[in-house]
């Protein structure tokens, strides 16, 4: 939603909230998809010997 033309902060917030209410509800996350801390961690690659 583009609210650049609205200079008043409270008015812009009202418009954004109204637009958010109009949106269709988001689909639930699939049961097999981990989120946040439960995601699989990527192991750090060991650095080689430095030249100097």
C-alpha cells in the first residue's frame, strides 16, 4: 500500500491498518516447515592457513 502522499502520521497508520484488515488471511505454515531456532543449522567452514 502506498501512503507516501499522506503527511499526517496518525492518518497514515489508520489507512495501513484498514488495508491490513481487508487482506485475505495468510495460509497456515506447513507442518514440516521449521521456523526460527528450530531450523537446521549450517556448519561453519574451517578457514585455511593464512598467507601472512
